[in-house]
C-alpha cells in the first residue's frame, strides 16, 4: 500500500513508479470527486501525475491526478483511496497480439459480454468493473477479459479500429452510433444482424441488452439504427504512448 506521504517522498527524490490497483478503484473526472470518469479493476496499472495535493488543506477530500497505463485514460483518485494501490514490481508493458491472435479470442470476448448481460445490471456512466457498465466500458472490459486492450471511450474506439462495411460485419466487430460530428455509443456485434450493448435510460434499456441493427426492430433498435455511424474490426491491441 502507498500513502500521500510516500508518494511525496518519491517525487521529492525524483523517483517515479508505476502503481497497481489492489482492489477495484474509482477514477473521477475532476478533483471535486463527484462524477465518475472510469473505473480500474484490481491489477491495473497507473501513473501518478504532478502536482501533488496539499494534504494539510483538506486531507479528506484532496485528490491526485493519475493516468491509467493500459489505455492512457486520465482521472482523479481520492487520497483516501491510496491504500488501494501498491508500487508495481515492474513497469507496465503492453502485450502485443497479432490480428490472428485477436480473432481467436473473439468467442471469449462475446462470452464475457453475454455473461455480463445475464447478471442483474443497470447502465452506469463510467462503469467498467461490473456488474454495471457504460457502453464503451462494457466493450473495453469484454476485450480486456481476453487480454486485448482497447481505448476507453466510444469515439476513441471508433478511431482505433479498422473501418469495415456494414455488409462485412462478423461476430466480435464493433458498431458505432452517435451524431454526425461524434461517436457517442458503441456495441458488440453478435451476428445475424444483432449487437449487444449497455444503453442508458433515455433512449435504451438502462443496462445490457441485445438489439437489431435495422430499422425493422423495436423502438430502441430503430432509435439507435437512426444514429448508426459505421462498423469496425479490432485488429490490434492499444499500445500506451508512455510505454
């Protein structure tokens, strides 16, 4: 376990470490620690960024800025949660997988997503550790379960994958939805025109469900299909810019 004092000593000694999560960890979108940005499952790596907070100012609400190593995702961690971290024994190194390796893992990815759907769940903005996920959190975690790292957010995942025509969709591909100027939603294609995704209350099912990629589906399927942007295939693992 680490503490703010030990981190401050490391920074003062010009020593920087990778840290690992001992337990699931919440990351917030600001130092106010109010709104969830993402979550880190036990075992994930992160780096702590300067400047460090002044614990004497408000030791119960101060926060530290971090970036998750596997996807370069930034966030804020409560100082009181530092006991959920430990100094990593070795630096983080991304695992390279070939396109064939990734293709072979897709049944495992789909199985994870289906199992997640079978558990009681609801949509959680920022959720990645289950049972409650947001759309891109479910996709990222399903692929991570097979050792394949993707970027965190839907628009990042859209930019990362290899674009494919809708006619070429295969199980394990990703389908993207949103506005003309930005991707805001992602699902995992299952085959036979169906995709699995975690959708919210306003337009979706408030949790994980299966919809049809067609204007012939029910109201939820039609709503998402009207925002369909395109599809993509995962052909590589994300490599951290800081490796």
